[in-house]
């Protein structure tokens, strides 16, 4: 029961943060994983566990700060390069590689205090516990509050900063608020259940395809439903079908297996679009 609840909440939160990040940066190639938020949150999670032990309140707080720090670093690098779609992807990959390497290195020391540290590397709901519920509800509350607050503003922001300003929307403030909500929410999910990539990338694209619009008032709730369903189904498949045959495979690994080709297809379509 807890696993079903947590996987559903995590899927919805990551899908919504993907919508928010893609709209605020006007970049369909990003999510919390691509922008380095996930790896930054994971590294700070490990550091916190290494110093304080596994204290959920401390871990979620420090991981959230870590995710925001890595996002800020990605944005600074991307804007320094050119600010283009590909610049954000390249900067995100660089920041992700940096913090992933640091997290992997730190994990070997963390395992002495927290034997399940390696599970967080791939994202799994194996260690779902009742005491995680209040911390899981925090990111759900953040995105639930952010949805009505940001959806119209994000629609305006997608028209360009100049048009947004003319329509009475402050682009910088909207982008900052979006980044904080998305960064905090996804970082807390990572601190609790580990790195789960591509849900935030795939779900908004599927939602836009289904509703035939980019209006975030429709895309965000549909994307949340898709992310919830995808991650719940992935975790269910892992523990009921794969576990009896080969042992349980972390849900994050299965999602990445299918998400990576989708990301490659997106990259190719963007490059092909620019050449034509």
C-alpha cells in the first residue's frame, strides 16, 4: 500500500516539475534529471547522512538546498555559453556528471552508516516506510500550490519575455519562483526515493500530444496523471513480475531504460528541425 502511494505521488510530482521547468525555460529537453537537480540533491543527501546519519528532516532540507544549488550552477553555465536549448542540455549533463561522480565516491563511505545508500543511486521504493509520509506530502503540496499560481504565467512566459512583460507578467520573478518550486519538490523526492529520471521529461510531452495544446492549465494535470500511472506501473511490474524471476529491479532503472531512447529521439528531432 505504501509503495503504491509513494510511487504515485513521486510520479505526479516529477511530471509536474518537468512541465514547470520546460515551460519556464522554454526548453522541451529538460527535467530535474537533465538539469542536474537530481544528482545535486543525491550528493547532498549522502553528505548529510555521512555527517548526521539518516535523519529524514535533515536529509530533505539539505537535499533541497543541494538541488537548488546544482540548478543554479546549470543555469549559470548555460547562460554563459549561449542560453540555447542545447546549451542547457550540455550544461546539465556537465553538472550531472560532476555531482554523480561525487555522489558515487561518497556512497562508499555512507554505506557504513546507511547500508541502503546504493538503492538511492537508481531510484526505488523498496525501502518505503510510514515515517516518510509527511516528507512525501511536502513536494506534493508545493506543486499543488504552484499549479494554480504558475500555470497562466507559464503560458505567457512561453510567448517570450518581452511579450510576457507587456501582458503584465514579470519573467524573472516567474522563472525564479518556478525554479524554486520545481527544484525543492524534485530534490525532496530524490532524497527519499533516489534518482528517478525521465518521468519529468516524458510525461509533459505525452500530455501535450494527448490534449493537443501547450496550455499548462490542461497539460500539468494530465501530465501528473501520466507520471503517476507510469511510475506506479513500473514499480508494480518490478515487484510482481521481475522480482520472482530475477530479483527486484529498481523502478528508476526501468524508467531510464525506456526514457533514454525517448530523449535521444527528442534531441534528433530538435537538430533536424534546425537544419531544415
